[in-house]
């Protein structure tokens, strides 16, 4: 924007919102001359600096969405006609000052305000809207706020407030929205909350509240949204808690593990929920019968809710629920009773904001239950699905052919079941797939060529099956986003293809327990994610992810932390040749397992460069030579296995190696010696190990020739003298006379010294 013109002194209203104004307010405007100004809107610009002195007749002031800093000046409190003050979205600090009593709307959210909420705020009798969200306020919530009889909206969320929710809040008879979430509030939800007859939204989530939910909440006939999640609430929720909640559309009680929902099958609530989230609560009497009249559900999450038994038959007649999560329960029987009674009314759900943070993601998650029988063809109707998770059940049979219609799938987990047959070729045509887990089943046969080139695939886990064939050299030509390749425990043959080296984002490579042959590709040094230890993938939709990896000799499942794991497992194959020194350039690698192959040669002398290594297993090979001293530089190493090789010499010492005292990690190397093995090193064996001083590898030949020279010189001198004495009789005779005369002189000198000592003692 160009220069701001001079405004008439009698101007009463000035609107300059969204005009890219920069600098301080005083530099941009000569406000001192606008003494009649009543409304000033400078919001959503790029103004900075402190808030200056403003005209006394202001009734409305909008400065939100700038970069204003400093504290809120006391002069604002002297604007006695001010009714609307919006300072939100700035960089203001310091305490909240005292404001004039005529304020009707006060917006101070998204700043860095500190201190406590002053008691003086309870004297703003005309206040209807009060928002302090997302600051750094502490202390307790003033009881005086309960005296603001005209207050309609109160938001003090995302601060550091402590203490209890004041009982006086029950006097706010006109209150429509109460948000105190993301603080450190404790105690109980006061019974007086049930007196707020106008209340439409109540959010007390993510605090430290305890005790029971007051039955009086069931009297809030205007309530449409109730969020009590992430607290320590307990007791039983029954139909009396829902008595008059006819307007309720949003119910979230997530992560209240001591809270039990026990609603009788006859107690049908009066509401029509759009979203219900009772994850990690307890639900009695099997699948909740009281949901059978809920015809508008868009999100249903009752995961980890101790539900057992089969799915109710009436559930089949319900409309499709776009987001349904029944995982981590004890549900059993077939999957034929899933909702399929019609399509969802998406526009209706969006009208009420039911998707919230789920970004229209369509999910069916049934993992970790006891479902059995085959996958029903009725699931193929869910062409809208983005996430399908049926893992960790007892499902049998084949993948239905009609799954080829699920073209919107991004995330498909069918792992840890009893599925069999070949993996159908049409999966290679599910072009949106980013995550595919088919591991831990009974799949067999070879994979079709198109399967290997899913363009957007980030995670591919086919481990623990009976798959065979070769990994094609063209693998991943159209895919540059692969981060996890797990083919663990199958019957794959052939060599490790060079094309794997083009997957620069690959951070987990697990082809262990197959029949792979050939050498380890030296181009693996190009795997950038294993060099820098970083992950690009994030599927942030509340979807549970899991990758199984063998680390430290144990099979571990990494769920939300898998993106921090960089691991290469090529163990239990038929690989030959040496360990490429290039692998030691993977500085970010946390785990390296090359065990149980036919690798030969020495351990690379630069192994100590792999500074992030936590687990190293080279056991069960044909490695020989010394253990490189640089291995002592691996300060994070907590698991080491070099057993059953042909290693020799003294085991290096170092600060971290001294903690690895299990002798079995070096067993099966008959020429190894030193702690922690019981075999001590002889002088010769000690000499064959490298000294403490660090030398570069290029100096090794010089050191060898140095010791060869010493040995040759000693041998030449010794045997030269012996040979001469054997051949020259005269030399032998002279040597004998010289030795005899020398011995006589020594004998005489000793006896003279002894006699002097005896005479000395006699004189005393």
C-alpha cells in the first residue's frame, strides 16, 4: 500500500483492515489529531511496536492479527467509552490491566500474556464475550467472574491455570459457551454447572479433573457439544446423565479410563449424535445397545473400551458411518454386521463440523479384536474408504477380488490374520496407497510385476508369509517415496537389486530370513535417510501405525515411534563377499544386522564412523582378522554380537565396550582373547593388537616393515656370532680364556669386599 493520506480531524470511523500496513501505529497514522474517532480497525496488517495512546472517544478498537508487542498499556483502561477491544493474535506480554466497566467484548487470545486473571475482570458488568485463550496465564480462575451476569462466552483454554472450576460459574445464567480446556485444573466438575440452562458448548478437556460427572449435566437442554476428554473422571454414566440432552451432537469422553458407561438397553437417549468418542473408557454389557437409534453418526470411536461379544445384528441396518473405530476390544464373530444401511449425509455432517481434525478422512478400524471367518464382500461398498485396518484378528480366506473398487484407499492393514492364497495383482492398481501391511499371514506365491511399482507407497510390509520369487531390478522405478521395505521371513531369492539404492528416503530395510544370494550392494551408501537419520512421513489422523523390527536381538513393534528408527537387517540369507566399507558411511543407522550369512574378510576398520549405532550383529559369518579398535568409538552401542566367526587377537577396550560384559557376544572365535573372555592374551597376541595411539590405515604397512627390520637384525647378529664360533677354533679358545679371566677377577673383587665388611663388624 502507498502512503496513508491525511484524514479529516472530525473522522469518527476508520477501517484499514487487511491493507499490509507496516511499522508502528504512530508512524502509520497521526491518531493524536483524530480526537473524535470512535471506531478504529487496523486488524490483519503487519504493524509492530507498542500500543500508543489512543483517542478518548473510542468505542470499538480492532488491532488483531498484527505483530504488536510490549505490555497492554494502562491508558487503554482509561478509555471509558470502550465497548469492544480486540488485541488477539499479537505478541503482547505482561499482565492484564484493569479495563473500563463499559466493555462488552474483550478478545486477548493468542498472545503471551502472563500473571493471573485479575479480580477486576469480575467488575466488567456489561461483558458478554471474554476470550483469553492461548496465553501464559497462571494462578486460579477468579470467583468474581461468576458475577458477570451478561456473560455469554468464556474461553480461558490453553493456559497454565490451576485450582478448581469455580462453583460461582453456575450463576452465569446467560452463558452459552464455557471452554477451560488444556490447563492444569483439578478437583471436580461442579454440580452448579447444571444450572446453566443456556449452555450450548462445555469443554473441560485435557485437565486433571477427577470425581464423578454430575447428573445435573443431564438438565442442560440446550447443550450441543460436551467434551470431558483426557481427565481422570470416574464413576458410572447412566441414562440419567442424558435425560434432557435432546440437542447433543458432539460427545467426547476419551481417555477417562475409570469412567464407565452403563446405559440400559431400554434407555434410548433423546439426542442424535454426529460424533461420539468414548475411546479408552469402559462400556458395559457388550456393544452399546443404546446406539441403535443414532441415525446421524458420522464419527464413532469406542476403541479400547472393554467391549466383548459379537456385533449386534441391528448395526447392519444403520447408515454407513464414515469414521468408525472399534479397535482394541474383544469383539468376536463375523464382520457381516457392520453398518451398511445406506450412504452418509456428508453435507449435513459438515454443517455441524463433525469432521473436526479428521479432515474428511474415512476410516474403518477393527484391529486387535477376535473377528473370524472371511472378509465380507459387503466391505467393497465402502468405495469412500481412505483407511482400512483389519489387522490382528482371526480372519481367514483370500482378499476379496472386489477390493479393486477401493480406489481411494491410502492406508490398508490386513496383517496378523490367517489370510492365504496369492496376493492379488489388482493391489498394484490401488494407486493412492501409501501404507500396505500384509505381514504375518499365510500368503504364498510370487508377486505380480505391477505390485512393485505403487507410486505413492511409503510403507510396504510383506513379512512373515511364504512369498517367493525375485525382487525385480526395476523395483521402485516409479516410486521415490518408500521409507519402509519389510520382506522379513519369506522365500525370496535372487540378489538384492541395485535399484534399492535409488530410494533415498528408505530408513528401514528388512529382507532378513530369505534366500537372497550375491554380495551386499556398495551403493547402499546412497540411502540418504540412513545417513542423516530423518523421516519425511506423517499420517496424522489418529490412525495407529506399527512396524515390527528386530533390534538388540528382540522382535519389537514400533507404533508411533517408528519414524525415528533407521535399521538395516540383511540377516539369515546366503550373502557372500566382504562387508562393504561404504556401509560405514550410513552415519544415522541405529541398527545393523548382517548375521547368519557367508560374509568373509574383515570388519571394516571405519566401523567407528557409525556414531548412531545402537545395535550391531555380525554373528554367524566367516569374518576374520582383528576387531577394529574404532569399534570402541560407538558410544551408543548397547547390543553387540560378533560370535561364531574367525576373528582373532585381543578384544579392543573402550568406555562403552566395557559395559558389554557378556562373553557370549564373542564366543565361537577361537583366536580371540581378552576381557570379557576367560582367555588371557599372551605378549605376542597383545602385540598383534593395535596400540592405544590412533593411526590412519595408510600407516599400517610402515609399522609392519618396522617390526620386520628389528626381527631380521636380531636374527642376523645372533646367528652370525654363533656360526663364527663354530667355525673358528682359535676364536673359541680366546673367548674361553677371556670368560675364565673375567670370572676370576669378579670372584677376587667379591671376596675382598666381603672380608672388609667382616672386619668392620668386628671393630664395632
